[in-house]
C-alpha cells in the first residue's frame, strides 16, 4: 500500500524530504523527524502526506456509493479511482489532487489543501465498476502558508455501499425558472445525483390546451413540455409535479466525512 510516510503508534506521518546530509548547523533546530528541503511545492518545500490503498475488488461489475471517514492532522482530500480492469488501467478519477495522482504531480486546482475547506463542492458520486482504489492526501501548513508542518493520517474508514434509491418529490414547479432551454429544462434536484426513474405530471394551462411532459435525458436530468392547442404542437414552459428516484448526492464535510446525503 504505497505511502510516503512512516507509522508510529498506528498513525501515519509524512517522511519529509530532508536527508541527514541536509542537517547541518545548529542541531537544536532539528526537533522533529519531519524536515523539508528543496524547491517550493504548493507554496513551501516538501510534499503532502499521501496514502494509497490496495486495489479493491468488488467481485463483479456493480454500482456502489462511497462512504469514507478520514481523521487527520491537517486538511485532507480523498481521491477515488475506479475501473473494470484489474490493473486499474483506463481508470476514472474522482476528486484528484494532482494530475497523475502522485505527491509530486501538478496540482489540479488553483489551491492547496491548506486553503480549501471541503464541504462546499462535492466531486463524488456513485459509480459502476469492478475495481476501485482510494488515495488520501493530507497537507499541514503554518498560519501564513510559507512552511509545511507535520501532517498525519490518524484513521481511515472506507465503505462502498450498495445504492439505496433516494426518492425526491417536487411540487408546483414552474419550468421557466429552470436552467437550460424550453427544449431541455434541467431539474434542480437537492437529493438525487443520477436518475433511475422520473414521473412527471403537468398542470392544466389554457382552456383548450393539452400539456404533455417528457423526459429529454435522464443522465442530464432534463425535461420538456409539449403543448397541443387543437391545431399544432409546440414546446412550452408550464407547471409540473415531479416524483423521482435515483442515487443520492454525496456530501463532503470539513471533518473528513464523505457520505450519501441524509434527509
């Protein structure tokens, strides 16, 4: 299980990048095993703590939902890879920290973990695959971000669950307020990530008009309304009720928890 750290009392600490040859001068300043030297990476010398699990085999291709808890000293990011190949070739990556999923790769965002708190944007969702692998990155900087300290991974709990279909009901929805075009309005679900099924009911509009709601794309969560006025059919906006089922949105919290959204 690749990592760039050492274990002490069941806690994983980063190795640091300094060698004995770098430890010159006043020995009293070297009060930690974790020391850094070299060029800046992400704002200061050193690299993030990185831990990667072995490849997880689900035994068959199946849809799963991640539930992961991380306990760290510092700020963490969990990267999930999944593939149908045993060597993880052609893997899809969710929430990468670096371009090649190494501790020295190019940062994929305009921030390092010390300045980005999780919980605002989730890049996780259910996925369908035979194999998966989890990588955890931990950063720990001083208050002004000019020096790396000693990040640690204290605990890690990983569970890939069978999906439980989430139900969501939306009433009296004015489709003109949705994003997209009249040909494909995007339903703004609060609980569902990927649709399994959706049922639409249109409210009566004009006295002689007939409204027919249609699903344009389940994967894009888009719908449209067709209006027949007795002579012609046209796309239109209107009021609908929605009953939908799908996999739950995955929430990310500042304490390192990744789990399906709970009502």
